[in-house]
């Protein structure tokens, strides 16, 4: 993962005639500070940092140094480090000066002699925004956290730490469009340690935004990049089922079933896909497999009971419309009712598992309507009405 690292300051030589005592003094003092800072104890260099600041305040007023990119670069560096050290409200003032000095330095540095030191400055300014963002996050102010992390990207565009944190803060602030903006930038970064999760989150965020097409696009990308990841595979399957792509997703579900045969949800999804393509036999087998793994799987009981019930209705209707002898007709009607009775255990089980499921109650009611059991139909009507 690319992270925010405070770089090593490069002390560039300057033309002798442009070096005044204040600029030299500031550079020497700042050099002492950075040496202490590199050892992890920047507080011990506070006096040197303030000495550098005082000298630079004179240098930016001096005729020979006020228009030097180097002067403004160091003035920005010093104020940025002061902002990191200061935990009071004065820190904001230092940052303001640092940002303004940075812009001045960039405009003056036409020959790019200060480019490396400006890069160090960017890291310091980004670090300060990162610190501010973490503080806001800890106080549950996710909007302020997002703003700080996003500000950090001004100085370190594409930094994966800041992209991830700003996206995460935006999610918690329920600003999903901003979260997507950051996370999408991380998708191509294979080296990012949470790349798999980012792709999954991007797919989910698009779904939350009502963009099923992009949700599927990123789920499919995730499956391509991480073919053995169960969560991404499931996301891809669920989204395609939601979008009505049952035929196209059957192969993908079967692939996952082969890898995870005891996953009841995969068999259930396979049942949905087969059912949508009118492959009743395979749909029934898939639902039965899901219930073999978990007999109390509510949705599988509902779907299997409904599937068998519809199969019986279809058989009944075909028989009624056929030119059959009475004996043939009676035999076929008996088959239809036998099919209805095969559905009953699953219809009853669904109601047993969830007595408040209107769908489960309605399916059971349909069975008793077919059986012309008025007492049961009235009872189920009352139960359904009580829930609506």
C-alpha cells in the first residue's frame, strides 16, 4: 500500500549573492529540526523550528530574498511543521500560512529547483490533514473526517491511504456518491491490501444508489480478479438474479456449488434461476438440496411448496383441456391432486417457521382453496388480514 511518508528534506545550494543571513539562518535551524524529527522526537526541535520561522519572516520581507522560491518553500515547510506540533487553535493559522506560501513557492519555482522540497511539504500538509481526519473520525464527525482526508488528496493525489479513508468516511456520512468516487480510484490498484473488499463495496454502493448495471459490472470484475472469493461470487449471483439474468448466471452458480456444495444459499439461488427459466425439474432438485442441508430454510420451503403447487395446477389445467375418456380424466386429475399433496409438507413447514409470513400463509391458503376446505381458507384469511 502506498502510504503517507514524511520525506527527507533536500537542502539545495543557492547562488551566493541571493543568500542573505536570515535565509541561511533559517535553513540551518530547519536542518537541525529535521534531524531531531527524523529520530521521532520533533518536539525537541521546537526551538530550532521557531528560530527558523523568525528568520524566514524577515527573509520574506527582504528585497533580495522575498521573491525567491526557496524562501517561500522553507517558509511553507516551517509553518507546516509548526502546525503538526501545535495542538492549539494556532495550528490552523500555521496551516493557512503554509498553504499560501506553498502556492507562492510553486509560482516562483519555474526552474523546479525546489521540487523535491515541495514534495516533502506536500507530505507534511497531507499528514496534517490525515491527523485532523482521524481526530474527527474518533469524535464520530464523519463529514469533517471526509473533508480532511479529501483535503489531503490535494497534496498527495492518488494516495491509497487517503483515498481509502476518505471513502470510508463518506460511507459513514452516508454520502455514497463521494464514497464511490474515491473507491473507484482504488479498484485498479492491485497492490492495495483491501482491493478485494473495495471492489465488493463499490458493487454494493452502486446497488444502494440504484445503479444495478454498474453494481453487476464491478461484481463481475471482482469475480474475474478473485475467482475463489465466495463473497464476490455470491454478490455477482444475487445481482444477476435481481436483474433477471437467470439464464446467464446458472453456469456461475453451478461453478460455485462445485466449490462449496454444502452452501444452502447457492442451491437456493440455483432453484430460483432454474425456476425462472421454466426448468421445473432442476429447480425442484435444487430447492430439495437446500432443504437437505437446512430443513428450516424458510425461503426454500416457500419456493419449493409454491413450485410443486404450481406444477399441480399446470397438470390440472392441461387435463381439463384435454380430450380424455372419463377413466383417463379421473386418473390425471388424481395425479394433479397427488402433486398438490406433495406440496403440503413444505407449505405447512413454511408457516411453522414463520407464522407471520403473508406469502407462506397465502400459499397454504391456495392449497386449501384447491382442496375446497372452506374452514381452513377462512382461518387463513383471518390470519392474513391480521397481518395487513
